[in-house]
């Protein structure tokens, strides 16, 4: 299971700022700028091709 799937499953801690049926948004642990978030699809995606 990938790290993002583990976060979505609640197996790894993360600061969620938004969640709906399709995505979860979390604060980045090493932000480039203040407010940097990651938006993760709840369905695993191996690649974007």
C-alpha cells in the first residue's frame, strides 16, 4: 500500500483540511509555502498516463 493510501486509510497521521467522497486534502509535512496542501484522490492511481 502506498504512503498516500495509508494516510487515507488512517494508518498514518496527517492533518486533514478537507475531505469528501473523492478526495482528501492534507497539509504538506515539508511545505514550499505557507498553506501548501496536497489533494489526494481516495481511489489509488498508479500513474497519470
